[in-house]
C-alpha cells in the first residue's frame, strides 16, 4: 500500500496539528498514555527507577526500510521491533517510548492510521507505552524515529567483553530476511532477559548488519572468531534466495542484514550441552553454537573457518547506515 | 552556509557508517559518552533515578526550522535548545540525550561537523550528555530528532492545572523571533527549576506557537485569559518587524512562534510584588504579569482584552506542526 495520496482530502494536510494529535492518541489507544505521564504536556513524566535503565533510538525511512509493498501495520511494528531487538541484546525489558514523525503533505491519513495501529498492537504485546512524540512536516521524505527506554534486572549484556575460548552462539536462523523476516521477526526480549540472568554469558548483541559484519563489533581487540560453517543456522529463506541470487545460502546467512537474532558468547566453563538443554526448556527459538573465539592470527580478517582458511573478504556484509 | 555539496569527496557518502560514527564521537568530545553508558553498544545504559523523570522529543528539518542562512553550529544548538525549553517548562533539569539523523548523500561533512560541534557546546553548557544515536540515509530531506531525558527535584509543572483568578506571567519578551531569537534564545532551565520549587505556581508551559495559540493549551476547560495589552512584553524585534509587516508589534508578540519563553500562572494568594522581587533577585530575565484567568464568558475566544473585547480571531497564531 503506497503511503501517499493525490487526493488532497485523504491527506494529513487537511487536518491541523491538534486534530492530527487527537487522532494519533485515539489510534494508539491503550498503548498511548495521556499527560502528565504521557501525551499532552511539554514533556511526559515517567516514574523513578531503582535499577539501571537503557535507552536506544532507531529509525524507519520510506524507500530504505519499507516501501509501497509493505503493509503500514507492519511498518509501524517494525519501527518498534528494531528498538526492542536492541533492548533484547542488552537483556532489557521495554518501558516508555517516544516517536518523532517526519510527514510529507501528501501522506495518506488512512496509511498513517494503519501505521499507528500496527505500532500500538506491537507496543501492547511487548508492554511498551508511547508517552510522547513530535510531528514535523517534511519536504519530501516519510521517516520516523523511535526512542525506547528499558530496564535491566541484572547487569546489562555488553559487547567487547569476550574472552579467548568463549563459545559463540546465535538464536534462530540467518539470511534471506528480505523475503519477509525483516518485517515479521520477533525481538528476542525473553531470550535476552534470560541470558542476562545466567552466569557465564560474557557478551551479546543483535545481528542487524549480517553475522560477518556484526561479529567484529562483538569481539574484543586481538580476537578472531573460529566458525564451523556446518553449524551456522542457514534459514530456508537464505536457501530460497540462493536459487536466484547466484550466491551460496551460507553466504546469505553470513552477510544479509536485518536478521534481528541474538549473537552471544559463553565462557569456556559453561557446559554447552547443559546450556542448550536449559535454553530448550525455556524457549522454542532454535539455538546454535557456531564456533569459538581465539587469538587473532592475522589482521586481515576477524573470522576464520574451522579448516583454517580466513573469511573471504569478498563476502563482506552490506554496510548500511545504522546504529551508533 | 548550505548543508549540501556537489563535490562528492566533501560529502558524508565518502565515509562508511563506522567511520562517520567515529567522527561524530570525536566532534561530540566531552559532551558525548562511550559505552556502556553511551555510544558503541546496542543501547546506552543510564543510572537509576530516585526521582520522577521527564522525557521529550523535538525535531529539526532543513527548510522548516533552519535554512542556508543558518550557521550549522546554531542549527545544532537549536535542536537541543528546543528540547531544553520543553524541559524548563516542566521545571526539569537536563540529563541524557539521544539523536536520530536523516542524512541525504550530498550532505557536506564540514557542515555536519559544525552542526555537531554547536550541539556539543550547547550540551556542555546545559550539562547534557549525548549517550547514543542513529544515522539513517534519507532520500532527500535533512532532518534530526533529539530525545532528552530530565529529572525533577519537585513535582513537575503542568498545563491545565490553572484556577479562576490565577495571575498570568511571561518571562522575557515576545514576538519577531524570526529576526534572530528563534536561533539565539536561552532555554529558561534555571527559571523553570526555580518556579517548580516555589509554592503557588499552578501551571507552566513554554511559548513555541505564539502566546495567543499557546495560552489555550495552558487553560483548564471553562476558563479564559483576561489580558492587559500594555503589560504584554513586546520585543524590540516585534517593533522592528512591524515596520515592514503591516501588523502591530503587539500582534507579532501575540502570534509569532518560537519565542521559547515561559508562560505560567500563580494562585491568587501569591503577592505579585513580592514574587516579582524574588524573581528579580534570582534572574536578569525580564518578568511580566500580563493578566489573570476568569470564567469563560464565550466559547468563541479564550482570550479577552482588559476593556472587555474578545481576542480578534483574525490574529490567530500560525499553526505549525509541533509537539504532541
């Protein structure tokens, strides 16, 4: 569904700012909150927190993260889920959110309603509340940014805190997200919170730029990942895509973006079998041990296959503009 | 200075995402923070808070809130100051910020550096730290949104909590901000915090859409503002503008946007003379009592002049798309 309309009466410009905000509050329903704890004052008021808090911001741009083929409900949910995936990677639980919208004058009001209803449904599912926002007229682009707060019960999971001989793990399966998963993924909030509560989890992140690119962000300096190719969980979408792309399904699993799975490490004293079994008791989400961390033997690649060959640099992950 | 360059080598597209983030962290300097409390992980970690917190988001769009004539440093500072003004209106003190950028490929790297350096300087002045962000490629527009957290020492100042016979006050002077104040204003953080600590301050907001428009957002239902025209602090810029605009300077003070002054009410038991004197002891910022609140006598206007005539609706404030 295209977000734009040439029928002026169907566009957001027919409403004034206050009327548009009233509409948004109604579309958000229970997932929105009114002042003082939400929409309607200069700022929202949120309660004190006795625990450390998390904050993250992620964006959605028409033509980059969604297009005319994307259901507006799915686009709205994706905006929130991108942030939820970041929170999951730190072991956090979601809290309040605020959203900034950049809306061109020819944006269809019906599209915006469906976008917000998709966001609202996702917010209720993950116990998030939209407490405020900002609406700006854009000249051309349709874009959104959402800032999400969260809390951690345990010390947050971080990157770069890996050790030599830590084992490497990923949730779910990887590759080919363009065929649908980039929209219909499930942020691993439950899994991330569970990991943060276990001993021996040394580092964690979410895979958004592709395993090959992201693994470098997880490793501390002087380390490389030793990967077992047969252990990498290649998705059926990656296999599907490889039929027409001319690339290996494994290549798709290594370099495709927007998997939104967790990549984490366990210290070598953790028994992998007992750990896998505990995970399986808690979650239906597949889990794979894909390798381990070793001293870096070369500065040319941060990934080495189990047979000793370095990761082929020509398979590099697509470097898109993402999180800072 | 135009933000765009036709020289490809001077544009942000010459850098990859990671290199751009490294540059931004360097431009932010002391006003930025690195992981785990800042930039570099999936989310930033912020400390617990024993007090109620505030959250607000505001945006900046090229061609709407700044243009080729705007110094990039001033644009960066304005993005933060718009949020600080919202925080001031609640009586809050600034805390952590995250920023989302939507950058077209032909954005000049030098412009972006100056933008961030202006933001960084302002952040240090107001004791704010940029703990995270997101960078997205845009198709066309140059836009930013900033989410700011804050804390309150006292119960936050809200809107709609006004009473009949409360007196109405504004800080500073109003009108003609287009001549410069929309960029070089000072968010009234000190004043807002001071107001939140005094008894008898019944409501507060910042004036961003013009006094005539915003006063309606302050009043509770069934109330109207009785204004004394000679008491409204008309800025010299409003007088300057009136020479060429064909409008009264008072009209500019009533309807021009982006004043970023505080509008607040005092309960009738507060002695206005003693209050003004205490303010003057604390601040150099001018203060004016502009009228009081009375029972609404008509549904046509929420403002009445002291001579009994209603506010002339043809003077309506420009309704731009702003805060929800």
